[in-house]
C-alpha cells in the first residue's frame, strides 16, 4: 500500500505526463495532419458499416483488419459527426493514455520494487526513471505522430502499456502479500492479473502486432519461473511460485475469453488469421539461407532506425522522412541504458525490458516488404523509452560521483539542470519537427490527400446545382467518399449519388452539356496536362487552400458515334496533336460517346493506340488506362481521352489504329475490326471547337 507522500508524488508525476502528452496530441488536431489519409478513411468506411448494423469483430476488406477501432470510430461519429477530427481524436486519446500508462509502468517496475526490497537503486532514481520514461513517451515524435493519425496502430501502444503496468502491479501485489496470500494469490493480486488479461485480450482486437504480446508475456513469466526452479542466480527469484502460476493462468484465461469472438472468426474463416501478414512475410515462400539474410537485413534496418539519423522510416505519412526515433543525445542515453540493462539482466525488471524489445520488434524482422518501417515496431512502445530513462539515471549517477568535490548544492544544480535539459530537449525537437517542419510541408499535404478534403469542404459550402465531376488519382477516392457520400465499405461501389461522377484528369476529361450546370473539381493529385487545358479551353480556379480547383470548359460535342466499340461505348472521332517542330511527341486524342454505365465493371479499360506506317504496319504503339471507368459512363455522355507517343515524322506516319481492352478480358470487337483494332485516318482537328 502506498503511503500518502508516495501517492501524492505518484499522482503529481502522472498529471505532468498526461498534461504534456495531451498538449502534443490535441493541439491543432483540427489542422495537423492536413487532409485525410486513405488508411484513415478505410477504417472510417468500416465504421459506417458498424453504424448501419453490419459491425464485425474482423473486417475482411483491405487485407483484413481487426475491428475494435472501427467500433470506437462509430461511437465518435455518433457523438461528433463524421469529420477528420472525429476520426483522429480516439487515436489522440489512446496516445495520451499510453503515455500515462508508461509512467504507471515505470512506477511498478522501479519505485514500487525499490521502496520494498531495496535493490541498491535509490528511491529518487527510481522516481526519475519512471518520470523520464513517461515524458520520453509523451514527447516522442514517433508516438506523437501516430497518436494524431486516425489508424489502429497507436492502440497497440496503449494496450501494451496498460497490460504491462497491470501485470507488474499484480506481481508486486503477490510479493507484498507474502505468506498472507491464501493459496498464493490474494483477492487484490487476482484482480490485477485479471485486469492485465483484459487489456491483453483487448489489444488483439486492434492491430496484428498485438498478437505478439501474449507470446512475450508467456515467455517472460515462463522464463522467470524456470530460472527460479533451476536456481539460476536471479535478483530476485520468483518468491511465490504458486501465486505467479495461478496469476498467469488467470491472466491468460481472461485474455482468452476476451479474444474469443475474434478467435471464433479466425476458426470459421480459414486464412483470415494470416491474411494480412502473409502478404509481406519473409517466410511465405519457405525458409532458406537467402530468407535468413533477408530477415537479418530487415532486422538491422529496423533497429538502426531508432538511433541513426537519416535512417528512419522514409514514408512521409508515417514519419518525417529519415528521422530516427531518438535524437542523437537521447540515442546516446538509450544505448547507455541498453548496456546497463544487459549488465543487469539477472534482475527480472531489466530482462523484462530486453525481452520486450526483442519480441515486439520481431514483426518488422519478418515482414520484409518495406524496411525500415515504424508501424510494425509500435509494440515496443513504451518499453523502448525505458532505455534512455535508465541511461539518464546511470549517467547522472556517474556525473554525481565525478563532482564529489563540489558542494551538495552545486552538484544538485548541475545534475538536475542537466536532467531537466535532457527531459525537455526531445519535446522541443519534436515540436519543431512535427508542427513547424512536417505539418506545413507541401509533401505532407500531398501524402494526406488534402486535395480531396479541400473539395469536400468546398462542397459543404457550395452544394452543386447539377452533376458533380471529381478528378482524383484513385477511383472513388476513400478520403472523399467517406466525407462527402458517407458510404460504408459494403456499399462502396454502389452508386449512391447518381449526380456524382469520377474521372482521372491525367488521362480523360468529361464533356458535360453546358446547360446541365456541371460542377467539375480537380485535385492536385490528378490535374489535366497543359496541352489538354489548351485544347479544351479549361480554366482552373483554386478553391479553399489551393489544393483543388474548380474547372470550367465550354468544349462540347454534338455528334454521334462513328464507331461503336460496344453497346455503351462509341468513338466520335480521333485526331492527333503533332509536335510543333516536327520532332518530339504526338498526342493522340479520342472523343467518346456513351449510352450508360456498366455498373459491375469497375476495373479500368485500357486504350491501345498505334501509328501506322505506309505499309499499314504498326510503327508506334502506346497503352494507357481509360480515365473514365465503365460505371461512370453516362447516358448520352461524352468524354475525351489521350495518349502520348513518340512522333516518327510526317513521312513515316500515314494512319492510326485503336482498340479498347477491358481488364482481364479480350479486346472489344467493333464491326470489321481485326483482333479489336480499328484503323483510322490521321486527323489534326477536333470534331468541334469550344
């Protein structure tokens, strides 16, 4: 039982950690990160299925994802509506709790055990270790970044921290109870073992990496018990073996009950358990010497990202590209703390932290599609932040011994001043890197699909009077779809709004009738090339923050199709835009007429264009996606497509050929075509002008 002074210090330290963590995770959460990343939108789409009564414990889309995060998002949408802020707030709160739980864990690992068994480490140092671990977690760029990112990964850190803190609370309760515990496990101790099992079971409902937590806990407890039985010199050994065994059984029993709904899903859906991991595992093709080399390289890169500047995760949506987890001063402390922990491995506290790092980093060793990668090592949080905390205390002890000739006040001034500096430094650098460098960067806006959220916000204030056309680099972009249409995953490809049409302006441009009062919005990710803007007299007016544009064009065609490639798709005309100086690239432009959508054919068609020589042979051939997919073909609609190819010269090009190939199907067969190829003359003017 904690005494009042210890309890007061415990709560003051916890309040400090939570305030710092909240500041870094909640400040400007409405605007940083900008936009809405596709993975955030994917979870939100599933959350809409929860609200529609179709919630699951496991959502099979997007390679399969555990479902508890989606249920939490659904609750957030009920309370706040569907906005990027509502998607991210649960993650921010989870990050705050994780930082507080890191401090709690530090208290159980160091303060509670030091005040009881006096293992030689001063109580003051124990408090500093706990506080430093909590603050390093609270101000970590890595953890701040993922706490402000509306995806599932940060919940692994929260559940890991809560599980480990409750576990050590349970272990300490057994050792405090001593012989008074009936049967080796008293009621208070049993409660904390059960709480640890609850958190461990819940963690498995969030993120795949959490499945390694039971492995880690089981290995640690089994190892501690076995080494005690073998009389290996541990300091201390397991004093109450029966209590730990009963507690472990309770922990895993409660965890199994909590995990049971997800476990039942995996049993009744073979392959779902390894669905996501199997896509990237180094072992998917078996084990060999080369596999071991690949795993070793992935392990080295993923461990190096913690300490080596410039060798961090390069993905901007996960990190400030190349930024190491620890800044150089804190990396030095972490290495020192790691060395101290290795030296003290016989103490179960330090062997616990070392095993945590090894086991919970191993998913990144086995998933080798990308390295280094921060999401797959999230399970080491907050354990990894105890190493710089241990290093800080060890360094201060060393410095204090070297300053023995100074007065007590001078020694304390130097050591505590240095400690304060090292505790403040990560927060200052994180603030700079996240809020002043990463957040405002144009590359960050691009990575987080700002053009789609800009279009959504503009439409909230300017509802379209007629058909709406959206140009994006992803068909039915999830970031726009979830915010504008609010369509769940199960209805994602259903046409909810018949007035909404998708296209990719990098490859196609719609030609709506001017009298239909169309609204055409173009995102930065899918702008039309300059030659098409000139040809169709397209004017782009920036909207919102300038990441998207409203487009206007009076270009329209009245003619009917000359060649019908299918019942729904016909070619009005093809013409070319040859290079001005006779050398360079030629643009082959097609004008299409449509008779209605093909709802179930969502894959893009391929347009294959060729230039023919005097003998009729193909001398140049190019292929590109048709930028308007079959579900977007309108009744009586029209659109333009184009391809760019090398220009062989006037004397070599005497004709053109064209065919359309559906995805994974034979080419369309217009009347008189051979293998789908339609031969066409080389025209140099469009069918109509603006």
